[in-house]
C-alpha cells in the first residue's frame, strides 16, 4: 500500500476504530516506518492533552426548552407570512384609494396633490428606515462594545 | 432511530405533524449544536443557529426524500446558515476596525470532566479553547465531534453523510492543524 494510505489509518489505529486485519497491517507498517511511529506518538500526546475535556454544552434547561424555542419560531414564521399578506392587501387598497380619491380629482389643486404624494412617500421612507434600524439593532449583541 | 422509523416519522412531518418533528429535533439537537459550534465558535450563536436550521428544515421538509437519512440533508441547511452567519459577522467586524484590532477571536469554552480542577488545568483548557478557535471551521467541526464529544467514526460518517475513510483523512488533517496551533500557544 502506498504511504499516504497509512496516514489516515493512523487515526483509526489511535482511536481503536480499525478492524483486526487493518490493525495487523498497521502494526506491520509501523515496525518499518519511523515517520509514522513519530506521528503516532505526537497524536497520542495530543489525545492525552485533551483527555476528559469537553466543549462547554448548554445546561439541562436549555435542552429541555430547545423544542419549545423551535416551535415558537415555527409559529412566528406562519404569523409573519399572514401579516405580510395582510400588509400587502391593505397597502394596495390604500394606494388605490389615494390615487382614485385625491390624485385623479381635478377639483383639488395640483400643488395639494403633489404635497400628499410627498407626504406619503416621506412617511413610508422614514418608517422603513426606522424599522430596518430597529431590526438590525435587535440582532446585534447590545453589550458587544462593552469591555469586560 | 433506524432508517425505516425515521422515514415514517418524516412522512408524518410532511403532513404537518409537529409532534413527529419534535421527535426528530430531540434526536438531533445535540449533534446539530456541536456542528454549529464547530462553525461559529460561540455557544449562544450555535444554539440559535441550530434552532433556526430546524425551522428551515421543517419549512422545506416536503422536498426531502424520506428514504434517506435526515441529518446529512439537515446538515447542508445548517452549514449554509452558519456560513451566512460567519460572513455577516465578518462584515460587521470589518465595519468596526478598532474593535477588531483590540479583541482577538473568542476562545471556545472547554471544560474538564474532572472535579479536581487546578489553575494549571484551567490554563490548559483556555489554550485548547484558543487553539480550537483558530482552526478552520471544517477542521474544528470534526475535532469537536470526535475529540471532545466522543462520537464514533460510524456516527460521524452517518451525521455528515461521508464515508469512514473520509472521516479518517479529515481527522488526520484536523489533528495536524490542532497540534500546530497548540505548539504555537506553548503546549507541547
């Protein structure tokens, strides 16, 4: 077998994950390959250093509440879909009413009609801008800039 | 849970059964968290992203072929979410250069399963956490699963949807990188 095949197998040998035949082949190879013996020793040391170490996991309560968080998010998604549909319908009706009741009426002076358009566009721009900023702030860690 | 059981539960999920989906979530929430932690490095973000990934998975469950294992499909959703999160975080950090210069990456919290703790051991844990943080997400993921959470090669292969040979070669590269980082931090 070419040398490169033994490198990954070293991992299986170190972690006792090889079959009996693979172990035998690996041991035969190790007897004649000082490079693999040295690497195996270094990987053993790494295993010793991290022995009994675990990445810190969330506490038991977080696992108990895990599903309810997923469930709430699922529900919220449906809520957002309905709200978006509602908003689109109401806004479309609003735009239609605005055009029909004010902008197409010739008895209202042009300057007033233009004023209404500017007012509506300005209000919507401000509303979207504030909402976007709020959503961005909510996603950020509020204490990110505070030095601990 | 074997593939047949899982397949029938997934079929129930496709009909909108949330209780069925709850059992899938219970089954995979921990590996999902560890995979996310491997990518993003921060426990709170990992928990959050893993939950978001389950929400996305449920929304698109009809596209999933229930004769296959759930986790490898879910894994691609989770990985995409994590990569987007990393890109967003990087953009935010780039927009506040001062903060990036003052703070290094946050080490991954590591603890020893041993009541007899001492200062030396805590120092070692901190260095191991730093070394982990410096690895590429792809390496960190497999190191966390195998080294720190004791998943077998077969379990890792099933979770990530890769052959055992690939698990071994990825582990080989990841351990080499981990060794280099530990040496750089003075751990011999």
